[in-house]
C-alpha cells in the first residue's frame, strides 16, 4: 500500500521527536493512504509554519501488518466510537514528552475540524458521549496512520 506524508518539506529521515505533541494519536509520524488528504495537510503545514512549500513524501507499507500477529503493538479503530473519542481526547490533552499509550502503530479516523467541533461540544458538556457518537455517524471518516516508534518507522520504505 502507498502512504503519503504531507509537510512543508520533503522528509529525508523520519525523526519522531519532530512530531507535534497533542495530536490525535500522540506525538509521532502521520500518513494517509488518501493523496488528497495528505496534500491538504501539507498545505495546512505551510500555512501554520509560514515557510516551505507543500510537499508529499511517499512510502510503501505492508498493510497486512495491521492484522497479522507480530511483536508490534497495533491499534485499529474501524470508525468513530466511544473508545476512539476517549483515545483522541486523551492524546490531545497530553502536552508532555511521555506518550499516553505504547502502540507502535495506530490506524483510525482523523479528528478534523468537523469532528473536532463535536468533540469540543462534548468536552464543554453540551452533549453526552452518546450524542457525540450519534453526531459523528453523519460524518464520513477520513483515516490516518500513526507510526509512533522506531520499530514502526522501519516498516516504511520511502519511494523516491
């Protein structure tokens, strides 16, 4: 499977420490199988950083790793759920260097702006968890891959 990383520069060597804290699945390296989604992330990064140019770096990844037994710790969220929402909120609150989980790879929906709005409504106690999940059921998810350890990063093969 081909995965794309959108940034404001080409990625030579992946440095997990450069990932921002407080993201959906924690500090790590994020990719998408959707080239358009990765391009939008690249453009957002250019806007946020106010430098560079929108760039996609492409990788080959064996997606069978997500489902076959191995020594890697993998978490897969097939869609929006209470468990997914709690996982997102836990990671977004974490601004420390210490990860909130020990997964090597996490796959699941992106908490984009529309989803983030519903999560904020829940956190402000405007809606209960059941309503959050119901509201999310109307949003078609876009999925992301999180690689959070050096062991996981070694599974990505850069395509030049």
